[in-house]
């Protein structure tokens, strides 16, 4: 399984990051605001976290679907 997100736009500074829910999630992840010594590192980490979370969701969905009993189209 793989995930491709070639043009994901994320940010850890400005925009919606000043809103309480978004800011608290970035704080929880430890990536709110600019990185002190390596500019751009926090946003790069966020850009890796998002597809990883998406892949975890897809894996969970595939697991749930594999456990669901399938019915035939004839209804038996």
C-alpha cells in the first residue's frame, strides 16, 4: 500500500494556525510555529504526518472490510 500526495499544502505559521483547535493540535504534535534552528522543518514534519495518518485510516478500513461477512448478490 502506498499514498501519493504530490501537492499537499500545509502550514505551521499564520493562517488558520492562530485558531485554538488548529493551534492546540500543532502544539500536541510539537510542530507549532517555525523551527528555531532549521526553518521549514516543522512544516516538513507536518507534511509527513498527514499522509501517515491517512495511510493508517486506509489500513483500518481495509481491515474492517476484510472482517465483514460478504453476502452474495442473490441474497443467500
